[in-house]
C-alpha cells in the first residue's frame, strides 16, 4: 500500500473531531461489547471469524477516535485500545468497511442499545475516501456516473435506441400507436428514473413499467441524459461526488419541469435520493419524491389500474431490499402491491424489517475483488428462498435482482427473479377508454 498523505490523513481524522455531529460521537462511544450483534450479520454467520462481528468493524473507527480525540488515547493509547491511522489500519478498514459490510442495518435491530453501526461504517468509508482509498472498482462506478450521467457509462445514443425499441414493442403489445415511452418531455407529472442495469441488461423491466404507466394513463417522461436513480457516492462515501450526482438529477428535473420524481426500482438509489439527496444539496426538494412501489400502490387504490391476480398463479415470495424496507419504511406498501398482483404468496423467514440482505448491497456488486465473499454470504438468502418453495422471487431493486440471479445460478435454486413492475404488468387488465 502507498504511504498515506499526511494532509489527507489529518482531514480524515478531522471527520471524527466534528463538533456538530453529536450522533457520531454518541454512537462511537456507546458500544458495550455485549456481542449480541454478531449473530445478526451475514458475514459472521457464514464465516465465523471475529473480524466480521459488527462491533469489531466499528471499533476500527472508534479506536482512531480514541487515539486522536481523547486525552487517554493521546497519552496512554495502549491502555484504551487507541490506534494510529497508519497504512496497516487503513488496509484493515478497507477490507472491513468496504469489503465486509453491505450497510444493511440488520445489526442495528439486534444491538442491545441501538448503535447505528452502518452510520459509523459510512463515516469510516468517508475517512478512506478523504485519503483517496476507495476500492478502484467502486470508484470506477462513481466516476462513470459523474462523467457520463449513468453508473454504467451507457452512451446516450445507445440508451435512446433501447428506449425506441421498447416503445415499438409497447405499441405492438398494446396495439395502440399512441403508446409511448416519452423522452425529454417537459411539464410532465412524472419524471421517472431507472437503474442503468435496465437499459443495459433488463430492458423488459422498462417496458413493464411503461405498460403500467400506459394503463394508468400517466403523464410522464424519462430524461435521455440523467435517468439514473442510483448514487454510488452513497457507498464510496465521497460527499462531494454524492452531491454532484444528486445535483445532476435535481437540475434535470428542473430543466424538464417535472412535478414528481419517481424513484425507479433501486433500494439504495431511493434512499440516497429521497432521504440523503436534500442533505447533500443542503435544500429541501421543491417536487414530490416517491418510489415506484408507492406510485403503483396509489394506482391500485385509486382504481387507475386493474389487476387480475389469477394471471400470476405460481407461488411468489418477496425479497425485501434493506434500503426500501428496513431503512425505507416500505414493508406494508410492498406487500399491498404484491398481494394485489399474485394469487399465491409466502413470506420468507425472517422477512420485512428483520430480513437478511441479499448480500449485494453497500456497493458490494461493484467491487469484484470481493465476489467470493459476496456469494458466500448470499448462501443465507439462497437458503431462505429455497425453504419457501416459491417459484418466483419479487424484489423492487435491480441491485438485489442482480445478486439474486447470481445466487439462483450458484445455489441452483431454479426460481425466477422479477421486479415489482414486471409482476404488476403480468397481472394488468388493459381497459381501452377510446
Ligand atoms: S450493516 Fe449488515 S453487513 Fe454491516 S455489520 Fe451490520 S449486519 Fe453486518
Ligand atoms: S450489540 Fe451493540 S453494544 Fe453489543 S457489541 Fe454489538 S454494537 Fe456493541
């Protein structure tokens, strides 16, 4: 590892000296080392090494805090387990905070005193980002978003081609020349966003949502440049980059004068845009922001779309994306939409707020150096799915879809993985009004 630049190291330590972040100071000092969090973390459950215990991960950050921000740590560091922020510590932090935590938040629910472990993990990531120590694979994803407008670096011309192709399919399927997937239209009610995995690998999920919006007679548009709902700045924890990505989307909504931002099927993107976006930008949004799950739920309740559950006859289960359910409050709404769309449903055990992460969160899918670890921790999710006996797993997050597809292959589950819009589109009854 390269030597740490002294100036950058000071800036990283300054993040712990903050006088305005009382939450950080409280949580850094709260762990009572009871060990209860160990059994909640997929990494520890599957690999049984002490370094994967959540409390051990956050203690890396706490030990630096003690070393530089407490009198005892400054004078007798060994007595209080205070540690220098040197190269070997930085290496351990990278492996632990980027490579061994999906920031799923399950441990928080199991912590005896509610220590916000992902919050501290993220602060540790922010320290590493300040020292330019983000894993290159993850950084490349952020760079692509900043340089091209989407995290997969899809050229605009390629994106537009895909959308036009999907629009032709929609026209054929609906037998209606007026069926549209609008691009760059102004003054629409809905500014819709996508995970770039959709145009790149799963264009049918775009046409599924377009079908739902068609059935609801929605006024909507996509942007051809800034349609990406993700914000991997949330994961590399470089605040300037997270802010830039959020600003690009914010400016585009204003440019097209969209009234409502609808967050496409992406857990962390929904969280980063809905809850963190206004904090990054230091201003409240002047447009409504809801997820695709809530949009569809509203359409069902208001009778804007009609569904026939009998069109989805297989046994379905839900994988709850951590950032939409445990950390996003979407548990009930997701079940309302699913139970309105399928005839047979079974929950995983555990599910909802206690559900296990798929294993691909926290930026893990972007960091190929941790692929083996990611698939190993995913064994828990694979077992959960197998035990339900379900034939289809629904998840409203393309990041989770990607990980679940890999688990399906690795653990030979033999299931289908579908997004919420795909399941709803399969159950749609299209009523032509003219
Ligand atoms: S946030 Fe999730 S992955 Fe990270 S330590 Fe807690 S349980 Fe483990
Ligand atoms: S459960 Fe909470 S208090 Fe106990 S060791 Fe884990 S983080 Fe610390």
